[in-house]
C-alpha cells in the first residue's frame, strides 16, 4: 500500500475528494492529511461557496479522520 498526503487543493472539490477517498477504501493507498490541510480546504471552500454549511464540512472532516 502506498502512503499519500492529500493536499487542500484536491480535498477542496467534493467529487475529487470522494473519488480519492473511495480509492483509499479499496485499499490501494493510505491517505494522510493534517489539521492545517483540513483548515485550508474547508476555509477555501467556505470563502468560495457561502451556500455550503460549516456544519456539513465539519461532519465531512470528522468522517475523514475516523
């Protein structure tokens, strides 16, 4: 299995984030990210998409960290 660090730029897009997490679930890679990366992609997304609820992104973050 390959260790991969997902940066904020790939986690920003919901569809790309889902694809990369699905690949990880298949056991092909082991993804990693830091709290700083989480803060960056969530902050960027909230600035660009004011219609997205912060609570929804917090839930996504929590699920990613499980």
